[in-house]
């Protein structure tokens, strides 16, 4: 969410599209594992968040969801939501 491409990300209306901090706070499209998997599968219309339906297998999407959940838990435990 803070790499070199972040300055170029815009939504469908040409507004800056700042990536979410996946380690903290509310995820606007839901926080359950099913919500996260749905976003990976479908993307988010009007934003640079692409669909990974064709790129990742179903098992890879669920593995990524598990990884994201672990990042969030680790950040809550350590208090570091960088």
C-alpha cells in the first residue's frame, strides 16, 4: 500500500485511490474470510483493485486470505499497524 505505484493509482473518476492498510482498521468491503475472498475474486469496481479470479486458483485465494488474516492478527497483538 505504500510502494512506488501508489502515487499513480486513481479511481474511475480520476480521484486518488489510496490502498487500504490491510493490517488495521475496517476493510470497507467486509472483514470476514468470505468477504476477503470475494474481493480477491471480483476486484472492486471503479478502483484499481483488480480481480484475481483468472490469476490465482481458488486454493491460492484462500491461502492469501489466511495470510491477510494473520497479518491483521499480528498487528493487533503487537500494536503495530504499519
